[in-house]
């Protein structure tokens, strides 16, 4: 992971074999855990071939699992603004290669202070202009393949526009997941 984190070519990408090994062992464990009802894969699958591999893994390990595919959308200006304003906390998110990704909540009195631990916040490494640009280019290249992969498998991709509702994204998602899983 460390070798891939700062490279604008690799952008934290791990080879597909390693990814699918991890996905397979995760779903095998999750399927036998009665406490797990829903699994949310954030930013995954990341390519058309990962869509195929994910679906075949889930169908073999957890055949009764219902799959929803959701794409969050926003405009280029909002994306840039979010990347400029995003901060992470090295204390609250102990990333193994010191590359925290989860947006931290700043305290009310100081934008650069973590609301949770009062530690100093930092810009996220992947939001540096060089890596951000490379990530966007990769997204546009791979998104079409990901959508096609789901479509070929008969899974509709639900697109949610989060431009004005980033805080409400969870509120948009929750009813979608609950109503569909209840209806099964
Ligand atoms: Zn913190």
C-alpha cells in the first residue's frame, strides 16, 4: 500500500488478485456473522472487471445477498470545493500507512482543529492537486466500464445527485436500502 499511495499512476491501487482475495475472505466471514445485515462497499468496485469478480464472489459465498449499486454524483465545481475543504485527522483515523481518508469534522471555533480529539487536522493526501487530477481522470475512464459491468449483470445503477445534499446523502441512501431489502 505504501508503495502505491503517492504515485499518480497507481493512486493506492492494489493488484486485482490481492483485492479479490480480500473481498472473498471478507464476505465469507461476513456471511457467517449473524450480526451483519448490510455491507457497504465505498468506492468499490473500481473497474468493470472488479464488478464481475465481486458479483461472482458474492453469488458463490452469499447467494441470497441482494445487491444494490449506487453512484453518487455532483458537479466538477463542488467536487473541487470539497477536495479543497476536506481535512483528515491522523489521531482519530490510525491508517497503517499514515494516509487517513475519512473526512474529519472540524471544531466550531477552529477549522483546523478536530472536533473529536482537538488535534491538528491536515489536508487529505489524495486531495493534492496532482493526485486529485489523476484520480478524476481515472474515474472518468473507469466509470463507464463499471456501469456497463452492472448493466450486463442485470443490476441497475441508481444515481444520486449529492450536489446540494452532501450531509443528507445518508438520508437518501437509507430508505433505498431499507425498502428494497424489506421487499425481498
Ligand atoms: Zn481527531
